[in-house]
C-alpha cells in the first residue's frame, strides 16, 4: 500500500487518467513513472478525466505496475475468494491470471474498482479487503489573477473542480470574488521575496503571468528560482506571439528572455503565445468610437486573428489540467480568421449599426498620441512595435490550438463585439 499512498501524496488527481484504447481484458496496460506528474501512468494517448473513467463501465485497474479492467478482475476474484487458504487463493489468482492472458506479470498489490473526482476504491490483494482513499487534487498557483487573463483561468479551474486553486496577488481585496468561489488567496508582491516563497510553497503547477511594466525578466528569474527550490512540477507561461530574446522590439525581446528562463529551468513547461486580444477593441477603442466614431491605429493593411480572453484562458486551463499532454510545446493561440484593422472596424460598425471609420496613423504619431494619454515612453514604443508587427504581416498566423485543446471553435470577432456592444455606445 506504500505505492498508492506515495502516489496520492505527491500528485494524485490523475493517478489513473489514461487508457490505451485497447481491450484490457486481453492484455495489460504497462504503467510507467511520469516525471512531470510524479506518479505511474499508462500511454499518453486517449487521456481521460477521472469522471469519464468513473462513468465508463470499463474502469482502469492498477495491479503493481500493470493494469486490467474491473470486469476482468471480478471474474478472477470469484475463484480467488472461493477458499480461505491464502496459498490456494494465490494459486487461483495465478491460474486465472494466465487464463486471461496475463503471463509474466508481477504479483498484484491492489486493484482499483472505482474512481471519482474525490475518491478511489480499491482492493488490497494481500488481505482481499476493500478500502477507499480520499484523493487530494493538484495545487495550482495562478499569478496575475487580478487581471483579465489570470482571473479567467482561476475561474475556469475552480469550475472544473479538478484542482485546488491558489491565487497570488499584491492586493487580496481585488480577488475577493475568487476567494468566495473557493480559491486560496495569498499576497504575492514580486518585490518582496518572502511573499514569493509563501505563494509558491508546495505548489504542483504554476500559471506564470507577469504584470505589465517596463521589464519583467527579474520577476521571471525570481519565479523560476523559487519554483525550482519548492519542487514545482510544471510551469505554464503566458508569453506573447513573436517572443524572441534577440528581437530589436522591446516587448518581443522581453517575452523571449522570459521564455529562455523558463525553458532553461529544468522544470517541465508549456509556453502560451496568444496573438492580439479581441478584448483590445472595446477596452482601448470604445471611447474613441463613442466620441469620434473612429478607431485610430498604425497597422495599415496587416491582418491579425484577434483572439478572445475566454479562449486564451480555456487553453491555459486545458494545459494546466493536462500538463503531460502539452509539456515542451509552444502553443500559438489565435482566432480562426485573420482580419485587417479596417475589416475589424467594419464589424464594429455593423454590430452597433453606426458608421465607424478606421484612421491609420504614422507609427510615430500613434506613439506620441499614446504618450499624450499618460503611457510611459518605453511602453508606448512597445505598442508602436506591435502595430508594426501587424502592419508587416507578422501576425497573420491562424492555428487550431483553441479547437485542439478545448474541443471548441474560437469565438469569432463578430460575436465578441456583439457581446461587448455596450462599450461602443
């Protein structure tokens, strides 16, 4: 029973979440130790959630380092328990094991009968007694939870009921709603090392999203060092499209340096590279549509597949709940269609039934306008660079990541604008 106790203590929630899709009644599933999750699991293909396994009549069964189905086990158990003599039971088990095609398999330690989100029921094959163990779910830390993306990821994880959620923010009062939904809230101030240690304590997986400021490489360095020290098993990094530490563009280079830190940490990781946010349209342009019936930019005829925060967060949630599936990958997150700024403005115009024009400015004039609204010069330069990325056609990429990870099509811009129509009126 030491094996099951150790597995549950380290990272139990996905103890039996995989199935190789073949008939387990004819051959066993060999389980291997997974360094990312910290326990034994089977083939990575056909991964299933615990509730899906529990609902399925053919529940996976763990026998030492081998597996079989509950139905097959029950047939064998019927003869094993016909005698009270331990040796006769053992011989009956071995005979029946061979009969069902399980040759050369080590003696069983225990057999799992039922899996739910909260418990696992199994039979100790030494005593033939049934036991139930409470499952402790993985602890996931969400940084940046007071912002749009971080908060949405926290909400989705809480709704999934497949993980314990801890959110680290500078001002806990800003996430009182998440606490009310069941999240553990801790103070996380990147300028105060003690709070970083507390936030990262005993965390299994991290959603790493730094606050927007002039530089965040120092934040990532502190995060990676602390994660290594605390034994974190997986990092999901929120980066950006085009991240490259050698880029002459400030934001791209900053994202690239952060990615390099995560990749060099030795901790299994997935990098998320969302393209431009659909949320930028109501958030940054709603006021000018109201005031001038216009949207100002500097992206020319460049096309972009603007993606909604909801889709980005759904991908992040899928990755955090299935780290082995996406470990080592960089996922570029986009909508299904790339549009020019003028085409996007046409969508806004049609949705609000009001003429709206797109005004394309020289990059320098656009940057000066941002500074005039209080944006620091370096960040304004970064925003100008982003407009250049779009203008030069470097953001035209369209991927199937949203559909592949979440099983749903990404939200079209027309629907997103319609859902946020009030911001433009």
